[in-house]
């Protein structure tokens, strides 16, 4: 009896000595592994395995501390409960498609990171509240962050998931800022028309060069930095899914360029044919004439100050064959701007309150600069300010507030990450980009600088430098705004 009791005590002591320094025992297939004092994973012998298993089974407190239980979902994320009742997140490489495990056991540490075992014996990382994956998983973290950035609507609508988000909106603020945008847009587009009345020819020419070339830079930056980038963000959004054709954005931009070219070319041919039927030649078109103060018509090229703001634009002389196309070119430009502006108004209103004021300041400058660009081209069209020019300018002034009003009407149901919404907005942005690329490069930049008869082709060096600086300034300032809108 005494010898049997002594043998039992010796066995228990040996078992305790062997297993006291091992913890976190778990299975990989049919082999039992435990973690030694140095943190290394060690395969246990059959006797040690049995002993460790019996010890683990008899010490429930230790088991509780090495497992997380009560696992559940928050959206696509998995959370579990620690032994002290706190909630922790389980970092999984992919969302589980089958039944979620009720618990993860065999919890252990690798350096400063904590891991537990899933039912298949695989390690999963356990993250405390506010904790992110470690630097060792920086590649996965970066891809996760990238996905997070793609899965939200650009320009301030910060949505952590692809569904409709419920949030409170400051509607009085949005209603008040609608009128701010209205006034700013109107000021930008009508200001160049007021400068036509400047009495000094020298000042008039200088202001004309600055505003027109600054506007050219704004239009080009809007096309490439704003619209092209926005369209690409829509078509690469994770909520849209993978598009089979990777060049979708560029293809639609080219379609916009082709559409602009066909509109101007066909319109130009129609106008020339109509002029021929009425006996009007290129040497005597309505655009080559203007009214003197006593009401008589005279050739614009023969008037004093024919290169002031009122006579600049595309009417470069009485034999310029592009004269009938001037107004059509500006109308094409306005079409691209209008499509963009209505989307700007919509995205501004549905932006979250935390980002709304920042985005508002950016949109105010955006609309003012874009208004200057459009207004400078409207101002140099032949004819009186009212009604044609006034109507064109008023359309631009109203279009962004109209977009804001639409946004207020759908603010609680609008989902910027819905597939159909992403396709629609991406297509409109890309088409608008194509239109403005054509207008900015061909009708504005090339026609002013390198096409025969361009106002800056043979201009004095001072005027050329002023125009060049203004052009670059428009590009740079509008590109900087592209960081936020």
C-alpha cells in the first residue's frame, strides 16, 4: 500500500516537473504541440501529451485564459469575448463562408502579437480594441487599407462598408451653403463680362490674357486631375466588383473626345453650308462684324482695339474659317462643365458632417475658378451680353446648387457605393473629362498659342510670359484642390 502510494506521488511529481514549464498545448493533426519557456512550439511525446492534456483538463482556469469564446459577427468582422468579458477582434485573411466557430482555443504569443487556434489548427491573430495588425503584416495591412479607401465614395462620403450608412446631417448648414455656392459661381462666370467694359486698352488686354490662360489651365486640370481621377476611383471601387475591361475609364474618356470632335466638326460644316446658301462667305461672316457706337456695322479687324477683351477669342481676322464655330466650341465646353458641376453639388451635400466644411471651402474655390474659365470664353463671343451670354452664364451659376438640391432630396437613401450608382457617376465623369480634354487642348490651348491667327502666336514677349504664368497657375491651383475634391 505504502509502496503504491509512493509510486503515484513520484509519477505525479514527474508529470508536474515535465508540464509545468509548457503551456498553450494544441493539436496539429494527430500530434500534440505545446509552447516551452522560450516561447518556441515543441512537439510533445505521447506520455507528455497525455499528461499535458490531463493537466489542461483539470485546470479550467488555465483553459479559460487561453481561449476566446462567444464569437460573433459585426458586419464582415469577427469578434469574440475574452475571459475577463472584454471584446476582441479576430483577424482573418478572408470572411468565413461557413458556420462561425464558437471559440478559438490554444491562445499563445509570438513576440508582442497574440494568436489562437481555429478548429483546423490554424493560427488567427487576436486584436484588442483599437489595435491594428503588426508591422510584420504590413503588406496585408496596406492591402486592407487600400481596400478600405476604395470602398467609399470620393470627396468626403466616408463609408466603411458598401451599404447605405445612417447618419445625422446638418440640413440648415447645407441649405445655407447652397446660396454660398450660387453666389460664388455667379461671381466667377459674370466677372469676365464686366471686364469687357474696362476703358484702358492695355489693361483690357492684360486682364484678358490672364483670365483666359488661367481658365485654360483650370479646364485642363479639371479634366485630368478631377474628372479622370474620379472616374477611375469609381471603376476601381471594391463595391463595384472587378471590371473585365481594365481600360474602361480611358475608353470612355476617348469616347468623350470623339463626341466633342464630331459635334464641333458636324456643327461647323452645317454652319458653313448655311452661310453659303445665304451668300455669306468666310470673308464676311456675322462674327467678323461688330456694331459701332452710332449703330453702323464695321469689320472687327479694322476697329481700334480689336485685340481687347471684347474682341479676343477665336475671331482672329475676317478670313478666319473657324469663326462660325466659336459659339459651338463654348457650348461644348459648357456641356462638360455642367455635367461635372451637377455631380459636384450632389457629392458635396451627401458628404459627412465631419468633412463637409473642408469640402465646402474647396468647392467654393473650384466653382469660382471654373466660372472664370467659362466666363472668359463666353465674354469674347460676338454679340451683346443679353440674352445669349447671360443665359449661358446663368446655367453654370445654377447647375451646382441644383445638384445640391437633388442631393438633399435623396440624402438619407443615397448610396454612393451601389453598383449602378458607381457605373453612372463613373461614366459621366469620364465623358466630361473627354469633353474638357478636347476643349482645353484644342479649342483653348492650341488655338490661342500655336494655330495660325492665335492671339499669343506673335504676341509681345511680355504678354506671352504673362499668359504662360497664368496658364501654369491655373493648372497648379486646380490640381492642388484635387486633393480634396
